[in-house]
C-alpha cells in the first residue's frame, strides 16, 4: 500500500492568533475550497476541539455528491490541529495543520498523507486525477489565504468605496485590493448571505439589486466612490427568465447604479467594461457594455472606464474550466480550432489598476484598455495552462457549428447548461491596445505563466 504525501507552506503577514482563529473555524472551509467542488458544511456543532466530528459534502466529479466525515484527532491552539478521515473516498487521510510565528507574520504548513483503495487502479487514479486535483485545491487555498488574510496598509486618504459586483470574480479582487490599501469597502449584493464568503472579514455587505433598483439608494449612503464590476451567475450563459442577461445586468443595471450614484453625490466612479465594447458591435454583449459606458460618461461623475481582455485567476470560471476538463476527461475539448488571438490578463493586475484609477488624476475621465504582456492563440493559452498545472492531456478541437448545435439542445434543459451564444462568447478574440495604459498608468503586467503559478504548482512533496 503506497502512502502519498503533499506538503504546502506559506507565509501570511498576519499575527499568529488571528491566523489560527481563522483556520480553527470550520465554517471557513468553504472559503478555502474551489467553488466548483460544491463544498457544503453539514455539521451543526462547529466548536473546534479534540474529538469534534465534521461532516461535509463535496461534488468532485460530474456534480455527483460525496459525503466526507473527519474527526479532529488533535487540537493544540494556537500551533496546530490534525484532522483524520472517518468516512470518505480515501482508504486513509491525515491532514496536519501547523502554525508558527515567522518574523512579524505567521508560517502555515499543511502536511497531508493519504492512501487509496483498489491497489494498482488506485495508483493509476492518483497519478491521473487524485494528486493533480489535490494540488489544484492547495494552490487555490494558497491564493485564497492571501486574499482573505491580507496585510493591510494605512491609507493617507482613506475613502469609503462601494463595489457593485464585489462578490464576483473580478469585483471581489478589486474589493480585496481596496481593503488591503486601507479603504473602507462596501460590497453591494442581492445575495447577502453568501456575498462575503470569498472576501476578507471587515468588508461590509449591503443588499442591493441592480436589475430592479431595490436598495440602491440606501446601499450607496455615506460612500465616496463607486466601482461597477457586474457579472450575472453562470456568465456568459444568459437566462432571460431570471434576468441574467447582458442587457439587464451590464446595461440597465449600470444605468441604475450611475443614476443612484449621481443622486448620492458620488465623487468618483470606475466601470469595468470589456475590450470590444462599441455601439455597432456584432455581439450584443459588447453593445450592452457600450450602453453601460455611455451611462457612465453622461452621468456627471468623474469616471474611469477600464476595458480588460480575458481575465484569469484562481476564481475564474473560464480558464479553470479547461483545467477541470483535463482533470476529469482524457482530453480537453475546444469549441473551435483555438486560432483566435488572446491576451489574457491576470485578475490582480486589473484589480490594481481599478484601485489606482480611483485616485489617479491621469485616469480621470479616460477609457483604458488592459491586456496581459503576451498575445497568443487560444490553443497556446490552454497548452501553457496545462503545463503549469502539470496536467498532460491532448486538445480535441471541434468545428464551432457542431458544438453550437449541441449547445442549442443543452439550452433547452433545466439550468441551461450551455447556449450557442456562450460558445460565440468563448470563441471571440480578446486583444487590447495597451498604449493608453502605459502612457497614463505605467506598470508591470503579469505573464500568463507567472499568474498561473500563484495558484498552480504551489505544493511540494
């Protein structure tokens, strides 16, 4: 029986008692787990101690639920605890969590030892699926810890900034960056109960619904600036019955936000648009973005419009989806031949630019595109991502018309798993003109592989 080991280590610029307190709360497990695993804590008793049993449910493959029960075998605050599997997918599982002071911060060490059932078949499964998936989880965990337990600066001129869409992927990164800089951050969300799961403690959540306007006026009270980074659930798969469309959210939602911000006397506004926005664009999502941009320009508030290309990072639902395919399928499907030109931009670069734009005179009333430092084909993007994630799978392209035909059928099923428009959205090129960025807001941009390494390949054995 082969014993497998994974070790991960990380430094956090937060004091030991604070870090240990965060990790010793079982409800924070969901915040450290990729959303795609569908983590659900099922235990009512969450008081950490030796002997505590913890039950949770995950969906590691094809949405099939799996219940996992572990017990805290040793609890020694504030230096560590050990959880051991009682029932679950492994033959055995032992996870040792260790915390120690390191300089002015805390060193976090995770040591996992596990064995698998099924003998030689288990060994094959470990090499192909289990270990790569665990490394992805620990890589995500590393990035999540840096977001949730950041080192905070003291701003010389702190503002209260409202972030509409701050519970989403890009908006959440912007909210986190503003929080790190010492600003007071208020996230507007119509899902208050879950909006703060991926955000640092200390960020205020206020209820507001941009599709109806309910709560907007109250949510913007006592705020100095507004960042709009809207995204509807399951983007880019639209669902008109639920109001999840580019027109309802990006266009009309932004118009409502700008009107409310103007009434509230807002001083500065940053809007996250997209490369390709134009009044006569071929695709309706770009026309919706242009409509939103027009509302921002005509709103009577000093603004910056940021147009990113394809944004990637530990919480994205696009590039990570291809990695997910690679971990569960013998190939990676492409919805065309992958020839479209892409300029992927790291989410933290976008968040930094948005935070800078709120205070920079050079960004006032400007429209700034931002893409990463490299232009490559979509096929090459996926290949590099697989290499960094250490997953070896062939790419399987298929003609777009065939894939769109399949998507048209899937769009009729409950939940709208895929739509033809979503295929067009994925297949579109995304290349920026960075000249305005470097002229007005010069900065170093993160390469695709350097960005991926912040959350893939973060473990040692």
